[in-house]
C-alpha cells in the first residue's frame, strides 16, 4: 500500500510539474512578461478615513502580526523541543526509538520515516476500533493533501502581489533582473483549486462527524479538548469562505465588465482583468499582497476597501473573501500554540526519541533460538 501511494503520488506530482513547466515555457514568456502587468488604478477605490483606520488595524497591522507570531512561534516551539532532555536521564540525542522502528540506524533512516509519516500517513493504516482504518486514513490523507495543493495555488496570489510591487517600483532591487509572472490560468485554478477545496471541506466535515460517531458507537471519548475541535472546525470555515468566494466571483454577475463600468471602472480595464486573472477579486487580493510585501499600507488598505465596495455594489462574494482573509490571519496566530503544529513537531517528539543501535546481534540471537 505504501509503495503504491508513493508511486501514484510521484506520478501525480510529475504530471503537475510537467504541465506547469509546459505552461511557463509556452505561454508565460509570450503573454505574461512583467512589463505588461501594471496597477490598474481605476479598479482601486480610495478608502475614506472612517474605513481606512479599521482596515489598517485588521488587514495590515494584524497581517504583519500574524506572520511574525507564526514564524517566531514555530521557531520558539522547535527550540524548546530541541532543548528537552531525550532518553534515560537526557543522556543522548536521537530520533525514532529502536522499539518502534528496529531498523533505524542513522539520522537518514529516521528522516525517511518522518517524511513517510508526514506525506503518506501510513501509521493510520492499522486496526482501529475493531476494523481496518482505511476509511479514516483516506479522510486524513485527502484532507492534508488537498490543503497542500490549495496552498500551492495560494502562492499564486503572493506571486501576483510580488510582481505588482516590482513593476510599480514599490520594491527596488540593487540589480535589474527579468521577472516573469507564470501564474496558473484561472480556468485551471477554478477546476483544480475548486475540486481540491471541495474535497478538503468534505473530508474535514467527515473528520468532525467521526468525533461524534465514535463516542456514540463505542462509548469512548476521543479528542476531549476544545483544541481538537476548534482547529479542524476553523480550517473548514476558512475553506468554505475561500471556496465560496472563488466559485462565485468567476461566474456572472461578477464577470460582467459592464457592471464595473457603471461604478466608474473603464469597461476595457475590467474586461482585461477578468480575462487575464479570472476575476477582479483575484487582482484586488494581489494588490493587497503587493501593499503588504512592499510596505505600502495605503495600497493594501485601498485593496481591502475595494473588496468591501464591490461587495456592497455587485455581490457578497467580495466580502466573503475578506472574511476568509481574517480567518486565515487568526489561524496563523493560533497555529504555533496548538496541536495543529504537529508537522513541525515530528522530528522533536520526546516520546519517540532513542539512541541508534545495531539490531544485528539481537537478530542473530533470535535466529539461533528459532533454529535450535
């Protein structure tokens, strides 16, 4: 099973990367040179003072705070784990105990097991409450895999913000280098990102349902702490608002340039952005990232205000995106202090530490006993 998972995962990753390389080679160099991407001022609305102050607090200051807490929090937790004494009396460093993985003889072996656990979740394929836990493993694996894929697509928005910052001169580089914006076509993002989001949301809700079903059937409490419920429920909310905003803004009326023209945006400008980026919402999120990356608070404030403005004028999907952003910021602050930090804790789990030993003498002794 593990070999099949790794092979299929490798084929899928190779196909995805191959498709992206083909797209970059054949489309990006022709269509998305950085010199052709400029900030479309008519799309951004100027935020009045009464709106700029709360937006600056909750979508600029809080965004920077969330990043700092996320990075510093993870580093702090890792340092504390690393400083925790390991083994009997804290006498040695190590990774996985010999009693758990008897053939682990080096750090490379332990690192391989850690990566296999993080990527394939093979340890969940065991008997669970009297039955093979294939269904549970499938829900957990798909939930994590889809979130990873969603994060890859979200990197696209950050790339767009970076390119806007460079082309508008918000970020000054000491040397001149050619920059290309190889963003994924919006129709590909709609199909792949929408599918990944829907699967992740379904699996997340199924995992929440499991927390009700097992105690009811087996009279055994699982996940007794609030943290166990909060983390996955919060992630489901993040996915729901992001997915809903994504699906709505790539369909009418959000893709009708004439509606934006009625609000003062040149119709050809609105049409150009919708054609190239899938929706004006994507572009405004990119402008928000550009403001954060380049330190131009006014740009980030106007981008968020524009989302509210178009949300009130055209439809609520723009506002759903602002809710999505707020939920993500709160989750980033929460992440380092919760169980959700478990991907970073694998190499430092004190319950799995132990020195590396040579199992050959014990194996030979066992073989002698069996053959005697």
